[in-house]
DNA sequence: ATAATTGTTGCAACTCGGTTGCATTTTTGA
DNA sequence: TCAAAAATGCAACCGAGTTGCAACAATTAT
């Protein structure tokens, strides 16, 4: 869903977030920028290929940093692996569809909640067996103890 | 959110699903029946305690069977562990809140989509940093190949 | 009643996603 | 250019979940 993005966007993203630019971070960011679906770490590693042989620990650390700075979103899956996608203004928060059979993740159009029922019913090319709505953040009892980490919806 | 449930409900649930009753399945089911939040496998194991020492593999197999038969729902989390809750008529599909700090899962009230924005804004005892809406099922290409497994929303 | 079959459990070993500690390399900034 | 700080790579580790197989329990056939 992220379109019309050029190579220079990766550098801009990093320096706007106040993150030092390294070849590894730029490589990972470029893959996320041109992706049209959320990516797992394994997919990112495969996309990097042998040309840029980045250690998996480095990838996890980069993704963790990007998520903390609000550059990317992290999406959970019942399969255990997490998925990542850009969290830009052009790519606002939206539902996802994951196939029970092949595990493929696809992005659904962002929509106001009031339009949700119609969208779900109109998606007759999917067979829906589970709708998951998870809201995460800080609960009341934890809110007072931790005063760090800004909200990044 | 499951209330007014007695010991006999576990047996009824099993025989209604056409599943043979064993002491292990009844023990796991009773824990899920009296739970007020989604439970992880570890929490279930701790609840079972030493009185009914069930192997973790057995618990996973029981939960997998229950999910296939539509007895329980499975909820993904970014932490890696999955959570389980009853999927009864009295406990319809609903959003969940998971705390970024302590990881606690709580059930939110089931609601039509049109009421979602108000609910989220009214929940000022939580600090929301992520709303996740995941729809899972079969994609178009997989729908034709696999004709098994009924829908269990 | 007994034997054969089927289904369920337990144990061990394993896979896979992700993390931690530490030494080495790279980036930054004076 | 050079030192301090940050980032990477490697190895070893951890936790969630799975697989294979033997032991056990419950059904069914003889
Ligand atoms: Mn998406
Ligand atoms: Mn719930
Ligand atoms: Zn598919
Ligand atoms: Zn909390």
C-alpha cells in the first residue's frame, strides 16, 4: 500500500527520527518501504539475500528500534512470527487479512469503524473465520509506574 | 466475562462437540470456563498445578482440538505466546486489551462496529498505543484447494 | 471374556522465533 | 586524526510450540 517512494526516503526517515544511518538500517528500511504487505523477519532476510548479509540479531535490533521510534508497526500472528510494515502518514493503521492455509498477510483498506461491517461483508473473495481486534497500550495499574514511551497509534 | 457456569458444563461442552471426555480435557476446560481473561498455556499449567500434572504437549493438543471444534478462540500476541478463551454464545467475539508493560490481557465488551470509536475514547483508564484488527480465514487462492474446516467466527 | 483396534497421554527430542553477552567494527564528533 | 560512543556479528541461550514413538486407556470385534 506504500507507493511512489524513492531511495532517498530511507535516509530522510532515519534522520527525521534522529537515528544514525548505517548500511544495514538503510537496507532493511528500503525493503519495508517497497513492501506491499507486512513482512516477517525471515522474508526480510531473504529479501536482503546474500548481497547484504546482515545478521539476524541485527535485523531484530533494527526492527525493535524502528518500532520504538514509531517508524514501523508490529503485527502479531498466531503462527508465532511477527510481521512489520511502515507506519507512515500515507500508510495509516488498517486491518489485515491472514490466510489460515498459506499464512499470507495482506493489508486491508483503512476505514472508519462505521464502515467496517460493509467492508467485511463485501469481501466475498475471502472466507472469514476470525476477526481479531486487539488494543494494546498501558493498563491503569502500569500507567503510573512507567512514564516513558510516547503513544504511537 | 463467562459467568454462572457450573461443573457440569464441561461435560456438556465435550459431548456436544462429539469429543470423548477425559480427565485432562475436563480439567483444562474447567479452567477455561471459569476464566475471566484469555489464558496462556503457562497460566493454564499453573492453574492445573500439581494436583493434575498434565504434560504440556497434552495441553497443546487439547487446546488445538478445542479450537478446531470451535469450543475456544485463539488470540495472538506480539510476545509470542498465544492466549485462549471460551467461544460460547454467552461469550461472543470481542476486542482485547493487552498491556505493553505487564502483558496482561483483558477482555473488552463486545460491541457493534458502529460503537467502537466511542468505546475507545471512553476507555481513559487505558493508554492506547496500538489498535490491531486482524481478519483471518482463507484467501481466494487457497479457498479452492482446501474444502475442509468450517468457518468459526 | 479375550483379543484386536482405536484413541489418548507422556516423554524426549526437536524446530523455530527471538534474546543476551561480549568482542569487534563502524560511526560520530571534537 | 583520534578517542568516545554506537552499531554489528557471533555464539550461546531461552521460551513457545511441534513431532515421533512408546505406553496406556477405552472401544469394538471375535
Ligand atoms: Mn498492512
Ligand atoms: Mn476475551
Ligand atoms: Zn492462502
Ligand atoms: Zn499493565
